[in-house]
């Protein structure tokens, strides 16, 4: 056992001892198998608690709570729900290779319940085949069985507020599913079969991957094949009004994807001059991409409401820390939030570094660089040319190699 791990155990022991004198203190110790980096975060809309895991995936964190609350446990790009009460001493274990299937809690029956509830919900795809191909009576019976299974999972939980909130949320979801299924019942069986079959077919068309891997002609051929298969399924439908609407949707979908492919083909490629953009920072000062010419520029396009974006923040902060001695690299984050206050709040609370700019929605940067999903990371050379418009994420194993390779010829002034 190395010294760092021994110190973690000693610290955990001391923290557990401290809870005897502070009834509001929560202590969570964890063991992460196959850890994805160091960052471990427990957060909700109001607050966030973070720590770093050791190389073996162990960690300990302590914080105070005035009342019971829901928290998200976040590690890497994964997250899961917890319910934590003042005075809780929780032991958490997880294997990131099978995140939801392996998470276990000691000292928090409520968190264990939430983990089981997630797996039960995944096992029952209530908007899948059963939704489209069963009648209302059959569908309600399936949901009733699910409700009974969930109620059994409460076991020995005694927190009445937690139980009440969970049952309320469960019943609202069941009512939502039933309402949608009752509306679906207005359609004929052939239409419902079409809806189900096209939903399954749509899963086989990975447009995002195809846009990156296929040239324009190949992508156009794929869109034609997509359209033809949907039209073939539509030929089994007898409702003339539905047929007209479905054909319009198919045409619109293929046109939209064609436009996206055109945007990708038209954006600057590796070695070509970058397209400039200009946005304000939190103080209203305008900065453009060209403002940082002469440095290697690593751009993060993100938003406060984007879970995968927030998961990358600790890794980006670690990266910024590692390269803080280099004057020849700029870390530039561009938020596409429309809510400026939400952006300002997160910049302050998360102590976000680098240069933070606000794009006020899906503006010029997303059009110039064909950004349809976030986070998107890009890398630009010191002379203002594109290195990559789809650069590795901060959490990846490749990013440091890419940065170092392009920093090689720059003076570190």
C-alpha cells in the first residue's frame, strides 16, 4: 500500500470520527474500478462538491447539509442519482465499464433504491415496442406491474418524504405514458406498426458518423436509401392523410441532413485559414479568435445545460493547470447559452479558467464550423489555421499528445 492511499484511509477514518460531533456532516468514501480520470463530483442545481480520486480509484469527501437532498454523482461522462441526508456515512463502489449495473451503496438505502429504479426503468422500454403494438388495457396492466415492482424496492426505507416524492414522480410518469398511449390508440394498427418499424429503422442510420466518414455523393446515396426504406414501410399504410404528412416529414428530414452535410463540406479543413468569430467575455470586452493569433488555441464550445459539457470541465481545468506555464497556448471557451445569467453563474461557481466568451445561442461559430451537438472541441494553429475542428476532448488520452506536438515549434515566452 503506497503512502498516498494510506493517507486516504487515515483521512477517511478521521472524517468519520468527526461526524460524531457534527450531525450535519456527510462523508462519502468510494472505490472506483477502471477510473476515468481523477474528478469526482456530487452536485445539484444549487451546489457542487468535488474531490480527486487516487490512482487506484479510491476517494473520500466530506461536506455539510442542512437537510436531505438529491445529488448527482458524476465521474467521467457518467452520472447517477443519489439521495443524501445530514449525518450520512456512505460507502460507494462502482465499475465504470458497467456503470449503472455495478453501483452499490452502503449506508444509503435511498440511493440504492434510485439505482434499482433506474435499472428497472431501462428494462421496461415503455415507449418501445409495447407502447406501439399493445392496446390501452394491455399497456396499463404492464405499467401496473411495473409500479408494484417499484413499490417492493422501498424495502425498509423509512424516510416518508422520500417515499412520497418517489411515488408522486412514479405516478406522474405512468400517467404521462398512459396519456400518450391513449392518443396513439386513435391511429389504425397499420399506422402504429409503421411508427414502430420506422423508429427501429431510424436507429440504424447513424447520420452523425456518416457525415464524418462519407463524401457528399456517398452521403446523398445513404439519404436516398433511408428515404426509400421509409417509403416502403409507408406503402403498408392505408390512411391517406397520414401518408401525406409522413411523406412531408421524410422529405424534410432528408433535406435537413443534406443541408448539414453541405455545411460540413464547406467548413475550413485542416491547414486552411480559420473562420473568425467575435464574442464578449463576462465584463463585456469583445474577443475574436484572431485576438489570440500567435498562440495555439484550444476551443471548447459548450453550454451550462449540457451534461457531457459539464462532465468535461474538471478535465479541462486539469489541462489548463498543466499548461499554465505556457504563454503560447490559449484555452478559449465559448458558451452557446441563451441565458446569460446561467452562464455567468456557472463561470463564477465553477471558477472556470481560460478565456470565457458568450455566444448567445447557436450563432456564427456553430454555423461556420457545422456544430450540431456539443461539446465540440477545436484546435487552431498560431498562424490562424485549422488543426482540427473536431479535436479530442480534455478527458481523452490523445489530447496532450496533440497539444504537445503543435506546441513544439512555439517559443514559451
